């Protein structure tokens, strides 16, 4: 008899392409992955892995069994979703991710509400950038991911995912308190053409958005510093090392030497949650989406007068 958890390990190896990737996706150690695969090889009576330089690759038998494993796990997940829906109880385990400012700005309230309302539900959360969160949901490593796109640059979503808008998050420009524009009621991006920018890491969706937006205004940005975390960016602004875009979500408290000024272009990003369409009937998914929407509405209410929060809606 083939063990289901070992088939899950093989499936993760096939999807991630490495032992370390499978371990990260399954939230276990690399040695645990190796042990599970050794046991599965004994069960199957064939070699499933072969050395490939410093890594491993699936043998022909490994690829064949991995294809069956993907179908088996898909059916098991569907059965679990149907049973959970039939039972109508919010219970079990839910794996969720969010990009850092959403993890700070939404997760504390949303996950605390879930724990209070549904004590039989165990939620595991982690910080992941939007692209990695979406990949995790597609692969089945995550049940939900809080992600974002910008008003002028949509985030492409793979087929088979469902999304619900949580809030529209207005963004200002953060300036050192002594900056020449710090006392203004609003500024135009063109007025920052000669400033040094502090931005997200190269290749990240938000960094690419900022470069795209500045260049569309005829500005060739001078990037002085890269920092993935918004509070690191703000600390660099406080030190007088440049300016940055500062969305409202998760940015408080601001350093004392930083001033935020609205942009004339009314920059904003859309924050939404995604999950797989085949899990849409799970009560735990629905409960988590409701909790995240409630947290988003509270943040959106704080932004009233500066942006028009959009009522969350589900769309495929």
C-alpha cells in the first residue's frame, strides 16, 4: 500500500524540482523529505530518484508515480472539501500567506477573529511576496494568499483561482522632514525627478511597478537603496537618504523624521485574497475570507477621505 503522505512528498518534489523546494513547500526539513522518499522507494520496489549533480531528478518510474500522485492528491483534496462542506464546520488546518505590510496590517486582527470564532481551526501563516504566494496556492502548498496589484499595473492570475478584493490602499510619497516639498499638501511625481529613490528589491512586483510608473511620466529614476521591508525603507528616508512610496497599510508608526505627502496622481494599490476554485466550498476558506474582508474594511475606513475603498466582491 502506498502511503499518502509519501505520495504528497513525491508530488512536492515533482512540482518544486528540488529537495529544498519540496521541504519549504511542505514546511518540513530536507532530511524528512529524503527519509519519506527512501520509504516510498521501498514501498514502490523501484528507484524513484537519481542523483543529478548536487541535486536529484526523478527517474522514469518516479515521474510515472508523480503523475498518479498528483491525480490522487487532487481527488483527496476534493473529497476533503466536499466532506467539510457537507459537515458545515470550520475546522482543520488552513495555510495562508501575505506580503509583509498585509501580514502586519491585516493578519493580527483577521487571525485573532478566526481563532475566537472557530477554535477548532488551526491557521498557519507566513510572509511571502505576491508572486510566491500565488505560486503556493496554485501548487497546493497554501490555501489562501493575500496579494496585490497597482491601479495601473494588474497582477496576472493563473486560471483556476478565485479572488476577493479586501481594500484599496492609498499610497503617499515619504520624504525626510527637511525635504523641500515636505510642507506641501500634495506633490507631483515630476517634482521628484531629481530625487534619489528607495525602493523594493529588483525583480519584485512593486519595484517593477515603480520603475514602470516613473518612466511613464518621463522620469528615469535614480535608485539609491533597495529594501524589501517598508519600515526599512522609511528608516532610510528618515536618515535623509532618499524618498519612497509609502502605502497606508502596515506603515504605522512612521519614524519621527519622516513626512508623508499625497501624490497628485492619487496612487493606490488593490489588496485581495486568492484561493483555488476547487476549494471554494470549504467553510474554512469562506470564514477566512470573511475575516480578512472585515480587517480590510477597518483599514479602508481609516483611509476614508483619501481614497474610495471598494466593496469586496468575489470573482473568478
